[in-house]
C-alpha cells in the first residue's frame, strides 16, 4: 500500500463490518486501496460496500462479488501502470527525506553525535539503507493489513525484522562515500519532502472544480 494513503485514509480496521464477513470485507477494502483512484472515490466505494454488508449481511457473498467487479472497473477507468509507477516514486521521495534527514542527519548526527553543525559521510551505503528500509516498511504495512493475527503474522514480522537487519549490515560494506554538511542534508530533505507531499496531493486528491457563484 502507498505510504501517503496509509496515513491519510481511515484505517481499514476502523470500518464496522459484520463479524462473519469482516475478514473478506477488509480484504476487499485493501484491494480498493490498491487502485489508482483518488481517496474520495475509494471512500465512496468502501462506504457503499460497508453499508450494504450491514444492511444485507445474508447477501455478503453477492455484495463482495459485485464490489470486486466495481473495483476492477474503477481501476481500469482511473489508472494506468505509468501512474502507479509515479505514485511509487512519489512514495519513495516522501520516505527518503524522513529516513535520511530526520533519522540519519538530525537524530544520529545532531542528537547522538552532537555534530549538527559539522559534516557527515553520505553515499551509496546511506541510499541502500534507505531503500532497504523503505521496502521493509512497505512489506510490513501489507503484512499488518493482511494478517490480523496467528502464526502467519508473527512469522512475517520475524522475517521482515531479519531482512531489515540483513540490509542494514550488508549496506555498510558498499563503497562510495563523501562528506557533506549535516544542516545541508536536513534542508535538502525538507524541501524534497514538501515537494513529494505536493505531488501526492496531486495524485491522490485532485482539486474539486467548484462552480462559480453568480
């Protein structure tokens, strides 16, 4: 799932779906969230499904089947592979400034090493760690939404933790480092985050065309 959408849209667990069809209903919500549709369109379809499931619980299978068809039509109408790729790039540009600017520069260099006004090493190891952490967090979000509990959830969490440690360890041995200003890194990351946030709003929340008052 997209990082921006994960934090911007209501949590899947917050929807009041009847118990017997809660698991299948939440899977369908996740499928809707993975479409290219704007958040407003996604919420309209999700609220329609939840309302129908609560009103006609005995027809849950029929409702979910219909929602799957509507979701497919919505994806076909509103999205393309190119747009999905742009959203993934925007997602990475949203995450990277937080990892590099907040964690590596501000927290480690500024707070731990008391080196806020100095220089820090930056290069392929930092980029590899950032990319690895991004992939692990994306997989973690998917795991938390697909598995409510049980051995699959715990096994996935343990596997992702081992993967994270492995990526962090291997990245340390990559060559290609140079020294840059810590403050400069924080400023560049801040600008990148603001630009990525604006790009996300454009992709997920298209501006409404308000009619002029005459």
